[in-house]
């Protein structure tokens, strides 16, 4: 890690200490937007870290920008940083100027369609963008759509649709936005945009999940050292040490898989590496959360302890942009399509 990146990570820690208390996280789940936190992240350049300097960004490389995302996920920061990163990356690669403010993306919904109006009116969009992350807070939304059989990428104002909000397991808003001939800000052809969005989204969720896994490991080790039973810390008992070793192994394996995927996805998400990473980190989320709650015992199931801020995010993010079954099936189909003789060369090509 470079000195500049290390300094920026420490600055994130200070911002979280000043602007992201336990009360802030609880309020966010009640619908209270943490404006001070988002503004503080903007001031230090975290929110536009994915953008190049021409787009007004910090000019960080892809891997370093995702280190910032990982650290924010470690702190369970309740803001749409991953969504803003994902939208900005797709817009840059499509040659579109990135709008200011909070951005989000629409998961692929088959009802979405883009239709052309008169040239003077531009493009109009009708359809439902379902389960949009932070759709009630974002200024603009990226929508994959079809027009006359052509795959398109559209940018719309979230204010041009009607919304219906629900919360995921982590208390984050997931919003259905219904558009009825809404005027599109920008619309460009973008081949395979739905597949791109799925893979890029899975990669960023995997990065976030590794950050959350690192946090629950830290919580568990600390609790095992602090909790005294039968005259000594429970971390001294072999059974608890065994559980912590399992948790540490899950975190290490997930981290290695995600690091590989990030290294291979600087220009565009590597579908094979992302499939491996999202599958492995999803498995770690299930097993790791189980162990963390076992170590904490009854305390880990209370809202008074902060463990749930991380484990609920792991459970929610695990299924977004495809869970283990989706990506394992996708990986199997890729391998089968290439044939058995191509398996070993494919695996060795992933050695970053």
C-alpha cells in the first residue's frame, strides 16, 4: 500500500469516528440521511475516487479506489458509495460525462424498455427499475434497456419517476421506480450492458463483503479476549480458538479470491474471476457470520452490540448481483462451453 493510500485510509477512519457513530447507523435505517458523513467523504475525495481526473476525480487506479470502498464497508458506512462507483465507472467507459452528486444503478428488470420519441424530444423511458439501491437518495440512475433490439445505457433523473421504498435486511433502501415516458438525460448504445452491470456489481459487492468479513473477525477476536468465563478469557479455550481459526480461514480465502478478481478487472470485470470471487465470498459470508455469532453467544444477537451492522450487510449483499448458485452455474457453463482441454489453461491464466 502506498503512503498516499495509507493516509487516505486513515482519514476515512477519522471521518467515520467523527461522522458515523452507532446512532448514525441506526438513524440511517430509520430513513435519516447521514448528510454530514457523505459531505465529509466528498471533501476528502472518496466519493469520486473511481473517476479519472478528466471527470473531476481523484485519479486513483482501480484497485486503490476499491480499497477505499472496502474500508468503508469495514465500517458499515450507510451511504451508496458502491453504487456511485459502479455508475461512474460504466459512464466513463461509455464516454459519458458523469453527473455530479449521488448515483445509482438499476438491476436488470425484464419490463424495462426504452422507446424513441420525436428527435426534438429525445428519448423517453417507460418501465420499472426494480429494487434500486438507494434510489430514494440518488440524483441520477443508470438503466440498462432495449430500443429496437439494441442494448442501450440510459441516464435519468430519479425525480422523473414515482417511487416505492422498502428496506433490505441491512436496513438499506431498495426502491422500485416507475417511469412513464420520462425524458432521458443521456442514452447511448452499449453492447451487453446488462451482463456488464451484473459482473461489475458483483465485483463491488464482493469487495464490500470482504470489508465486512474483516470487521466481524476483528469483533470476534476482541470479544474472545475481553469476555471472561471460568476465570479466564474465552479466547483461551481450545474450542473458541478453533472457531476463530475457521473464521480467519474464511476471511483469508474470500480476500484472496476478491483480490484476484480486482487485479484482473482494471479495465472491465473479468467474468470468470468475478464468478469465483462472488461465489467464494458468499460462502464465507454464510460460514463466517455463523461462527462470529457463535463466538459472541447471546450478546451477538442483541442490537446493543455492533456485530449485526456487519453480518446483516453480509446476508443482504450475498444475494445482490447474483448469489453463489448463480455465479457457480455461470462458471460451470463457461467451463463446459470451452471444453475440458481448456480448463487448465483457463485456471492458469487467472494467476495475476
